[in-house]
C-alpha cells in the first residue's frame, strides 16, 4: 500500500540531500528509517513509563517537596561557591 506524505520544504530537502549524498538509496529508505527510529523512541518511552509506574507501586518514590528542597539546597551551595 503506497503512502503519500507532505513533508514540507525543509524536510523534503533533508530527504533529498540524504539520497543525493549516497547515505540512502531512495526517499522510501529514508522514510522507513525515520519510522523505525520513531518506533524505537516510542518503545523506550513505554519502557520508561512502565518502570516509573512499577516504582510508584513499589513505593520507590520521594515526595516532590523533599526532592525540590534538596535541589534548592544544592544549587544555593553551588551559587555560594561561585
């Protein structure tokens, strides 16, 4: 099944440059690689979300106030040393 996509002028130029410079053999190859990269990123995000939810369920979290206070103290100390 063929897909037609409007990439816009800038992205179309990027795709054309990649093919013209020999990095890819065709525009389709560039777009397939792009879709694969999106799939990988989405998988990493899902994994990170699942780990985060597991941490919440297991009680491996700290209250925001505690973390924020620790960061404030850290950066105040860094500012004093400067």
